[in-house]
C-alpha cells in the first residue's frame, strides 16, 4: 500500500530542468473583469447612459484645456492643464467630465505641493460624483504671508485660491457648474453705485462751452478759461484777478 502511494506522489512531481524566472498562483476561479463604466439603460429605449466610476481606466486620448496663471509673487508663470473624459460620445447624453490635472512651472519652490495637490485632485476627478466641492475648498485657502491683487482689482488670498478659480472656470465651461448670476436687487445696486461713481469721477473740460473770448487762457485762481490780455496785463474776466495788481 505504501509503495502505491509513493508511486502516485512520484507521478505528480514534475522535474524542472530550467532556471525559475517567475511564478504565479493558480486560481480555481477566474477573477471578474474590471468594469470600465457604469451603464444605465434609458427608459425610452435610447442609447445607454455611461457615468463615471471609481474604477474607470484612462482612455488613450483626452480633451484638455490649459490656463496660464501669472502671480506677482513669483517670477515664473504656472500652466494649469485639465484633461476631460467624454462620456456617452456621439449620443444625446454626451458630456465632459474632468479626469486629471497637471501644473507645470519653472519655479521649483512649489514642486512638492504641486505634485501632491495634482495627484489628489486627479484621484478625486477619477472617482467621479460631485467634484465641485473642490472649488469652494481651494478658494477658502489663505496664505499667512498675505495674498495679492490681480489685474482688474481682484484680490487672491493665495495661489491655491487662484487655482480654485481656474478649476471653477473650467467646470463652468464644460457645463458641470452654472455661471453665477446676480439677482435684480444686486443688479440695481451695482447700477446705482456705478452711476454714482461715474458722476463723481467725471471731469469737466475747462475749454469746452466757454462764453469768454476765443483764445482765453486758464486762470490759476478760479480755474476758468477767462484770462485775456487787457491794457497790457493778463486779467481774468471771471474773478478779476490781474497780474498787474
């Protein structure tokens, strides 16, 4: 009996004549294929709706937009590239969703946090769902050293906050966010303030619509174009000031 068992175990053994360069564990069941999309069947019998899924793999081609960020606190500009994936392409449900983000700059002082930030944001984009919360979180970041003013009188509390505005601009462009609109009361208030400012800042041309003789000069005392030569002396016809006393 023992001899038969020994012969049986000897038959299962396989002699290896070559060097082992790799191995794999044999599984009794094949692993399930990784789903690329989450598909939903439309009720009207139209095309299937494909939504973002956390296991979505990167396609070979993505559509991207690049934004230039030049801050007064850095000598080098930052170039922010956001790549979008197109879901339900060529159907009525086609939409663009952010998939990854890259930031390129010559300023190596920001290298560490740029790499960390872009990797985390790209992971959030790929997970899908509502990613618009990133905008508010980034815009709320303040630099303890102080922010800076952009052209147009817009104050940025930090570089991260400006990146948040860039992401917001991109999400509005692809339709994931709606452009903020003012209500009637805000529009009315802005119109009133603008008219008040323009009226206070409006400058009157001293040489326009003058009732004094042509060729009159500006009087330094009353700022009226009424200074003329009279009896060999420059005299103002408005206030009576004369260089001759």
